[in-house]
């Protein structure tokens, strides 16, 4: 039986109560769900009773009732932390998504969203963009269980559902090649951490704690973590976050992996390399062109030297790397495994490859003459198997990989099909 509870959903500066509905709709129907709007903020109609940020906090407090779990995004996270500090007996749990949580973000060389907000919502209440909050000194007084969700080095490579044996036990596992260079496995029934092993060179941490799944340097008593020596970025300390491995881009990001149940092996194609963080003094937002090495007002992440491609195989029973192969160009595609002991993938320069699953050696290739950043698929017609891949319309950024030579390739969008 699912226990009834109250959930309070707080939006960000969009102020739209519909923001959280796709989440709420997937939760048990018997749970009470309250979706708060911020009157006078963004495009929401004003309310004479709401004339300040403090009034938004009071509005949220009135919705707590006898007690609630509070889920908040962006600016709503500041409200959520505020009401948790003032109402510790009523805020049972916090879920904070992509938010400063009341930390003075500008001290951390953050992007100032206010000028864009004023341009986008010229009729919004002026007090909204002028509001400031710094709860840094009080954050350790938040006593309720809190889940923090941010998109920093987000692990967006697709997950794999695997049935395997780990430590002599049959386990139902969800596994993922993460951007931080570790192959993670969790119990998909309980969500509990099982194991994590590096599948590429990693220097931002000494390793993962086998009990908690957190970096070995993790300190629960500090707000900002400091992992490998000099690897964690510190605002306006220009010697930090240098030569960090693996690279922040393509190691992997969106590229789907593949799993072979007979071999109990997982495979992924990615880029390989490291990066520096270049910090600058706090400045007004500038025009940022897509493809310009991801340059933002305060921080630029720069790849160190030429980035290459890499295919890796991992034994899902141990999490450890089994084999690897290096390739001249980054793999920003994906891997596809077939029952014929082959892997198909593609390099960014337009080279489609078939490799041996055991050795990862290249067996066959064909150059399509245009960049590739899409995964291959397989299908059959009347008993004949085909491999298809979309090419040419790649959202590929050569500056991210220091492969400017690829700029000479024209983008010719098409679907290429091969018969096996």
C-alpha cells in the first residue's frame, strides 16, 4: 500500500505551475499534489498580495499544510530552502533541481540571468529581478533529507538494463558509461549502488568509494567539494581545474552504448582526451555563437590537444575494462552490436566501421564524405539484414575536439544503408 502524502511543486523563474506536471502525473494518484504559480513573475498574472520575494516565500509556506515534500527548480529552490529553514517540522524532504539553493551564485562566477529575464518578460514585476538571497551560512541548518539534481557533467549516455551475476549473486542491474569516466552499476529494484570502475583514464578523483558510490574525496561537511588536487574549479583561482581527465565532451555524452548478453559485455564508442578550465573575471553576458568552443561569460572549457576516438568493452560482472581500440577521429556516433559478433560505429570524419567484438579491431570501413554524429541501427527485410545511419546533419563542433580539419567537410544530410 502506498502511503498518502502531500507534494508541493515550486517552479523556477518561469513561474509556470505546469512545469512540474509531467513529473507529478507519473507519481501515485493518491498523493496530494500542489502546483504553485508565482503571481506577477514572468507571464503569470499579478496578485496585489504578492509584492516581494518574501511574499513568494509566505505563499509557499501556506501551502505546506501539516507537512509536505517540496520539489523545486531553479529560483524555486531558493524559496524551498527558505521555507525548510523556517519550518523544519513541516518540510519533510527536499528535491532541488538546477538551483543555487540560496548560495550567492555570482560569487561563484555564475551567469547573470536577470538582463535576459527583463527583456523576455518586460511586464513582469520589477521586484523579481531585483531580489537577492544569500543563505550560504544557514544551509547546514537544513535538516530534512535533500536530493540535489544538477546538470554539471550530466550523465546523459543511455542506461542499459542487464541481468547478470555479481559477487556470486544474480542481480538485475541498470548500468551506465558516465561522463566522469566510470562505468556505474546500480540495483534496478532498490536503486542501491553496486560498483563503479574506470573505463578510461581518470584524474579528477582517486576513485569511487565501493560502499557509497561517491568519489573517495567526498566530504559531506562542506558545500563545495574538492576532489583531485587542482582538478576542482575554484572561482577566480586560475590555477585550478587544469588538465582534467576525461574530457567534458564526448566521453561519452549522448552516444548510445550496446550490450551483449552472451558475452556479458558492454561496449561504448567515445572521444578520449582532457581539458582545461579557463576562468575570466565576472563580466556582462556577451553574444555566444554556437560552435565557438562553448564560450560562456565567465568560463571556457578547452580541450587539450587533439582528441581521438576510442571503443571500450567492459565486463558487466566486474565493471572492469576488457579491451579498447583507438581511432584517429572522435566517435560522436554510438555503438550497435549484432549477433554476428560485430560492432558498428562511426568516426566524426564520416568513416563508418565494423569492428570485432572480442578484439575491437577494425574489420571493414566505408567513408561517406560528410560528418557523422548519429548512431547506426539495424533492421531486416525478407530475411536480409541491413545497417542504416544518418549522416551529414551532425551538430558537430570541431573546436570542442581540436579537429578543425573537419571544417572542410560539407554537411550533406542523408541516410546511408548497407546490406550484410
